[in-house]
C-alpha cells in the first residue's frame, strides 16, 4: 500500500459540539470518522459518552468556554439546542438558547474544518425563526462554505420513526447536496425495531419495565394502535408503522399540565410506555450503547439524539465526497 492510500484510510477527525448521547457521532464513527473532541454541558450526557467511548476527549462545560486548540480538523458536527425553536416547546425566538448556533460558527471559524454538519428541529425553518436561519446562512457564506440544507425524515434513511429534522451540510471544496432517501418506499416498522425484546427485561441495558397507576394501565390496555390517550396526549404505537417522533421533553398530565420526566409513546401491545431501550432502538442506537444517569436523563438523551442511521447516511455521503475529492487531487498531483 502506498503512503497516500494509507493516509486516505485514516479516520477523518471530528470536533463534536452539543454531543449529548452521541447519536450524531455514532453515525460518523460508522462512516470511518473519529471524534477527537466532544463538548456538552450536561453531566449525565458526558457520563454516557465517557462510559461508552473512554478514548474520546470529552469537554464537560459550556460551549461558550470552549476554545479549540486542535488543528487538522476535518469536520465540525453538532446540533445546537433547539428548545427555543422547537414547536414542542413554548417556542420563543428570543430564548437565549437559540443563539448558541453563533458559538458553533465561532468554533468553525477558529478551526476551519473541511466541512461541517449542523442538525436542528424543522421549526428552525418557520417564519418566526427566520432571523436565526438567515443568520446561519450568512455565517456559512462568511466562513466560505458551499452548503445544502433541507428537512429530512429519518424514516427515509432506515430509522423506524417519523422524525423530521433540518440538516445542513457545508463544505469548503464543493457541494455534495444531501443524501438520497433509501427507505422512503418501505420504511422500517416499530415491530422490526422492538418486538424481539418485548418483556425480556433482563436481557438489555436500560430496559426497565415502567410502573403506572392501575387506572392508567387499564385505559391504555383499551387503546387501539395509533390512538392517542386523551388524558395524557400520548399515542399508542402501531407495530406495523414507523414510530411517531421520540421526544426529549416531559409529557402532559390529565389537566394539560406539563410533566417532568420521561414520557415516550405507549407500547404497541402492552399497557405501558416504552422503556428507554425501546426508545433507543427506535432511535436506531445499538444495544451496547449504555445510557447513564437517572431514567429522566436517559430519556432526555435519547429523545434529543440524531438517529444513528440518519447520521450514518449523512456521514457516508460527506465522507465519500471528501474521499473522492482527495483521490482526484492525488491523481492530479501524480
Ligand atoms: C439536541 S442535543 C444534541 C444531541 C446529539 N447531537 C445527539 O445526536 O445525541 C443538544 C445538546 O446540547 C447540550 N447543550 C445545551 N446548551 C449547551 C451549552 N451552553 N454548552 C454545551 N452544551 C450545551 C445539551 O446538554 C444537549 O446534550
């Protein structure tokens, strides 16, 4: 093997911002990349990252205090927090958390990676958030990146879940566009994702049976597939369809009051909500990825994550493009 080919096989080096449970990073890892720095201010997410990937360099703290010292970075990836944009939250466009995308671009400008991937809720494209989207586009242009952006549905990329997210790919040298859907005609189903671990609580991590009040379980036992429990506004999943979006935030109580905790959809056949592991399967996380922290923290990490298979489709698309650029350049210089 020549030296050039060996270099071409080296993993691409990634700085990951707002890493959370690491869904985006796992997809990039599967595409042959290595996370050289991960930044998150949530201690429980950092515990998850350190537990599963002790070799990752995890900066636990506010991104505003992170100054990258690393050079030769191929990609910056990350999903700035979205509570202020999200249609699931109260959605104040002036929420201070909405401005963290500026930190993302501060770091991009400092390290000048070959490319970047930014993920966010689709609500960022809504008119009320227009100033933020315009700001992101200006930041991409000012930093010299060609970019493609659109709302992609994870169900079109092998994920058993309808989950629409804004994806931005920016590269300094060329524009690969966005990855082409692979499973739009035949999306994967909830059955394919979770049926094999039904009630096998001893066999998987984070697969603890939830406890519910008897009257709630009785009501949920009568719900049909796809039906929404009017009191808790939660859907029973349909085994033969993709899941509804798994969310990070709390749920709703019987009087419409907001509940803290982990409130995923209701299992397709059991009178209970999904376990964290079932939600993780629906987010296409591998079973050996262990979520740390309280059950609420585990659920938040899973609900916030980019589905691993969507991340992998994006990552492969970007990596293939960069590798082919490198191959062209090495032919030209030969
Ligand atoms: C949408 S989640 C990212 C999920 C992640 N991309 C994944 O695929 O698992 C956003 C993350 O940003 C983190 N975060 C929020 N504010 C932050 C800040 N000021 N500094 C660093 N991290 C922050 C949160 O703790 C959360 O884990």
